[in-house]
C-alpha cells in the first residue's frame, strides 16, 4: 500500500467536508496518525498469537490508525486496540452464526461503530488472508482482495460522490 492513496482519501474527504474532522486533521490534511512501532506490532501479534498479514503491517507502518473519511466507512484502530471480534462483540458472531468465518476474525476498524473491517486468518497454509467490510445495515460480508483494494474503493466512492 502506498501512503499516497491514504493522502488522497484524506485530502478529498476533508475538501468535501463529508464528516466532522478535527482541527488537527483539517490543518494537516491527513486522517492518519503516526506510524506504529515494531514493538507495537510485535506486542499485538503476541497478544493475538498470530502473524498479521504483511498488507496490514504495511498499512500500520504508514499510520497507526486512520479516521473514517465519511459516515459509511469505519475508523481504523491503532494496533493496540485490535482484537478478535469474539472478544469485542460476541453478539455479532451469534447473530451471524451462518458466517463461521467470523469466529476467528480480527477487528481492525470500527470498534463501537456501525460498520467493521475484519481480517480473517487463513484456515490452512494454502489459503490467504481475507479482508471484509461488515455492517448490520448492509448485512453480510463485503470482501476485498486486500487493504489497498479496500482503500482504492473508498477513494473511488468519494470521487464518484463529488466529482461525477
């Protein structure tokens, strides 16, 4: 993932005032934060007992959290706050029992929000990580190839909303 993609989202979202941004975000034209440290990454992986996907590690090395650019996207958490969905919102797992993938999903965005972004660890060594946006108001999973794919879709949505 390139920082330029996140910068473009930040600049366009702030320009179009799609959300309530802080004065610091507006002044810096940036919805992110400082990068995560290697210690923070290692601590999170140790807490979860899992090696996080490189795509996500690349993202948090750019910004350890990223505010929602509008009211339909989740805010990405800083790495200290991520955890298994079952530890944060076990009701969702019960309510969507037909989606067993949620059982081991890791919530990386949307804590206490109406939409989540989840990382789903591979079940076998031949599988890859899955990336899902998930919201009760838009039931079911909305898969992405990776975080870059997700953020490219966010940017495209912002552009289509305001520049079409």
